[in-house]
């Protein structure tokens, strides 16, 4: 490209030098400024006029910053005399070009003359369009409406399906096509349509759809590229998928047992586990005596809890099993908790009974009697106690509480004064609970006591502690005597067993000693026999050795007799001759002088050798008989 431009400039310079001052007979004409759109392949015309009276051919060339984007048609043309023609200039620049770029158009005639036209190509922002995000909408099947969103971060609920309308507005006076794409959506969303056209100055909607969203943050990018101009518009957005509708209703009790007419409260906790605040509506079903009071609805913040008291107040006549359902709901979901309520009618619930004597007699003495009240109902009851009768009859304490199925005891106090009238009094004991009164009536006969019996009772009363102590001592003696008697009997039995075991032990010891004595005698007898046998064997062995010695001595005498002293000397002489022969054989000639010198030199050795040889012969001949002689005394 640069080489072509350089050669063209050289050509122009040469033509300018050769034709300097000459007047051209053709002409190029067009505007000096041309407004274009980038990457649009737009065209405009340049007029070429042949002013010569003869036919002329022309070569059309370009230079300048915009020359690489320009195509000339035709690049070579021939014009008749005094005619003109339009040259089509097609410009297809890159899409990112904006602003002026220079272009030089040269027309070189076959005569060598040339003309050039300098133009400024002004590339405008021709493909302007906008991309706007709308507010999210739930998928309902209705027409999509666009309401521009003030931000690019959208809070949506987990598990929901939404669409986000996206408005595209073409702001140019010509139509254009567009290609859309969605990136980084992690498969959570889709964008449609992928390709579409918009007429000049018109609008269109794209739809971003997201289904079955799971909790988390999902950043994504909507990208749009125009067909003309390849202009890119991009909008980044984030879907913040929240746990919107997650709340629960819990009670501190799942069941109740009540009496008709009573009131109970159950603590109900509503927990919002979601990420947004919720409007909660409370209700109770299947039991008209269960109510949340004046709290029918409230707003609870995200990740918080609110506790409400549930009032349970059945009527006195209500009875049976009620399966109440407590419900917390909003426009999207609800949460419920069961509450089982066992209601027992009031009369059956607090059934009680006072147990006491039907009649008593008193002889003007202070007496205390226990009174039993039994709670036959199904709930713990508190009783207010009273008595109807003379003022010297009372109860203590004044009130008592008794668990269901249990009995309570209080005291009836009778303390008649001395001036009280002797007669039979009718007295009633009352126990009142939960609006019900339970009574027990009895008759009390008040009369003077027989003086003799009175003195006896007085004596018994005075000495009662001594009597108690005596009875206790007798009881203690009775209690302790039986174990002591058993221990004595057991000790006697153990002593008898001990004596029996000791006698058996003594007998076993005597038997053991007898066995040991018998074994000792047997061992002594065996030892004596072994010593006798050893003695006999020693005597026999000595005799045998004497016989062997006698035989050896006889054999030695025989050998000595066969090999006498003469024989020994003969053997020694033979040995000397053998040695002399060996010496003679070794040294050969001059043996005589050598032998003489040798004998003189080693005569002492020869003498010592002869003496040693003689001693050896003596030892061989007489040594063993001499040793036998020396050792004979030792053997004896």
C-alpha cells in the first residue's frame, strides 16, 4: 500500500515537472467535503469533462488517508471530444472511524496531462441507537409493558419466573438490523429475539427471561451489535435471587388438656427465614374458642422472629377433642401448625370428694381429726376450705391444692368450751373450687365423760411416753433377740464343725507321719542294698584288676626274655653302621680326613648322643618293670 502511494507520488511529481505551466484540456469536479457513514459502502459521483476537440483516454487513481477505503469505477475510461462522464466513488470504511479523512483523486490523460481533486471525507456517527433496561415482571401471559428501571440490579425471588423488557430505539433516519447476545448468565436466563430489524426512528422490545431461579447473585451482560456500522451497545445487569417467601409458624405446645371455662395461652412464633420483609396474616381454624386476639396481621422483617400469644378459652359446656389449625399466610405461601385441644366439661373436670367420719363423740376435749379431699378431676385444683357449725369447730389450713388423681389432707379442729351445751351438733365441711362446692356432713355428740374412764385416760395420757418407751423397748428386744439367738445357734454349729474338722486333721496328720516313716525305712533298706551291691562289685573289680595285672606282668617278662640286652646292643650297632654308611655315601672321596675332622669337631656331641641312646635303651628295657614296682605299694 505504501509502495503504491510512493510510486503514485513520484509519477505526479514527474508529470508536474514536465507539464509545469501547461494548461489542462480536461477537468475533475465534485464537492470538497463529503459526509458519509462509516462501514456503509456509500457512493458518490465525480464529474470528468473532456474539453479537447479529440477523443481522450484517462487513468483514474487515488491517494490520501481514505484511499484504502475507496473504490473507483471505472478506473480507466475514454471520452469523446467535448463530452463528460461521472466516475463512481464507493467508500467502505471501518466501522470505528469517525471524523474527517482526506482523499485525493487523480485523472491522468493519455497525453500525459493530469488533474487532481482534493476532498475531505467526513465520517459521521450515523448508527446511533439506545439500549434501556425495564423493570422485572412476572410471567403471566399478558402483554409485556416497558417501564424503565432506575438501576441495573434487580431483586427477584427464588423459584420465580420473570422477564425483563429491554427497549431498543433506532435514532437514525434509516433502518438497521441488530444482533443480540447474553453472556455470563450461567444458564439461568435467555434473551430473545437474537436478530431483528428496526425502521428509521422506531423502537422495539427484547425480552430477557429467567426461569426457576435458585438463590444467589447472577451478573450478566446484554450485548447488541448493529448490522450497519457494527455499533455495539452493552448493558450490564445483576439478578439478586433472594429467599423471599420462607417463613414458618411454630408453637411451644402441640396439645392441650383443658377444662371448660378455663383459659390458657400458647406461645406462637412466626419466623421469617427469607431475605425480604413479609406481610403475615394470622388465623385459627376448627375451634371457635381459639383466637390471636386483636393481632390479625403484621409485617415481619427479613431474618427475624415475632412471638404472639394465642388465647384458648373454651366455654364451660364445651367438651371433646378439637383439632385446631393455626395458619400464617401471605399472598404467596402459608405455614400452619396443628394444636390438639382436649376439653373436658367443667363439672367432670373438677370432680372432687370430701371423705370424713359420719359421726363423732367429744367429751369436752381438744381434738384434731384429719380430713381427706380427693381430686377426681383431670386438672390440679385449689380448694377454699370452711366449716358450718359451732364456732369452736374449725379447719386448718384455710386452703389447699391437690393434683389430679391425688388426695389432700387438712385438719378439723374441735375445741368445745366447758360451758358448751351437751347435745348432738350437725356440722358440714365445705371445699370450694372453680365455682363448685363439695361438702361432707357429720354429727358431733358432745357429752361429759365418765369420771373413772376420764381418770384412766388421764393416767394413760400422762404416762403415754413411758408406755411408748416400754413398748418400743419390748419391740426392740424382740427384734434383736431373734438374730442373737440365730447367731448363738450358728456359733455352736460352727464350733462342732470345727472340732470335727480338727479331729479329721489330726487323724490325717498321724496317717501322714506313719506313711513317711514307712517310706524312710524302705529308703534305708534300699540304700543298704545298693551299698552292698556296690561293695561286691568293687571287690569283684579289684580281683579282676589283679588278674589282669598278673597277666600283664607275665607278658612283660616273656617279652623281656625274648629281647635281651645283647639284642639291644646289636640294634644300636646296626644303627651306627647305617649312619656311617650314609655319611660315606654323602661325602665320597676324602671321607677319612673329613671324618676325622668331623669327629674331632663334634666329639662331644657324639659322646652325648651315645649316652642318650644308652639311656633310651635302658629305659626301654627296664622302665616298665621299675614303674610297676614303684606303684605296687600305692595300689595296695
